[in-house]
């Protein structure tokens, strides 16, 4: 399998993005990191630059869709191209629909889906020119079956992202451009810290599983494998009356 040396990660200033940046730096990769919070991003870059081949950063809000393409292009120029783009920037806000917090739900979808489209457009422009690249979409287990209440908009945004990935996999089948959809379960990050569940993975364990899955370049991978592979099957195939009790 081709080694992906030059990797762009969005949403890299915290959570899974930060964890992946640290893990890939340990592997000696060249990293292009972008996020909204410049101070946190620069602090991370300073910590990992000794391990990584190179670290380039850009302050990017992915909902500023006109900014995404130029930022990705600039980062690609600094690294001399991009071998892999990890579309990771995400937002976990939300509220039960119809409870007067419409903007929290809209902001979630704007970040997780519209912002992702802007990133995918930017990445694929570069990959089409190179005729090579690995596009990684960080979706969620919540994409498999719609979740209720405060997670409904988040779930819908991730389902949309997964559908984009499936369409791109069909488009780029048998080509030098590879598309992976990765679906993390509960991994301890700022987004999930308030969730009470026995299925929560520790951050380091979850990040290692995530990076391992990305490196394998699958079409689809729940992360970590246990318990999310069997649960993903259950959520897809069990009758509604049963699966609704799982969410």
C-alpha cells in the first residue's frame, strides 16, 4: 500500500484532530493542520514539529467556504502536494428540534456537512490534478441510524457526509483516488465528555484505532472495531422496534 506522507487534517486544534496530528507526527509524516483556533493550533505545531517531517498550519473556519479552497491550496504548496486529506472539522452542538434553538442545529449542519463539502471540493481539485490521493471523511456511528433529541441534527449531518463518501467511492472506483468513510463511536473528547455510556473509549486508545483504520484505507470502518463493528451491523439490520432502543 502506498505510504501517505503528506497529510492535511482539519479541525486539528483539539479532539480527534489533535490526537491524529500527534499520532501521525510520531510516524514522521509531513502535516498540514488547519482549525479555527490559531493559538491552540500553533501550540500543537510547536509541540510536534520535532517528530514530524514538517508542520504547516492555517487558520480556517470551514463554514467560510470561500476561504477553504485557497487555504488547502496554500498548505499543499507548502508541503509540495497532499497525499491524504482528513475531513475532520466538526461541531457537536444541537437541541431537540422545535424547542427554540434552531440556530444550534443549523450551525451543526453548516459545519459538519456544508463545511465538509467545501473541504471535499478543495481536496479533490488537488487530487484530480495529481491523479492521486486519499480522501478520508470522519463521519460517525450516529450516521448509521438517526438519533433523537439533541443529537438529531448532528446525526443527519454525518449521514449526509457518509452519503457523499459513498457517492465518491462509486465515482472514483478503480482510480488512483481513494475515499474512506470512518465512523468513530464514543471516544473521549470535548464533544463526548458529557455523555454517560460504558461504550466510551479513552482518547489515546480511540485515536490509535482511528489512525490504524485510516492507514488501512478501507471503504468504511467503525472505530474502534469493538464494539462498533457488530453495533453498526445491528443498527443497520435490526427491526426499528429493536434498533430504536439502542439509540
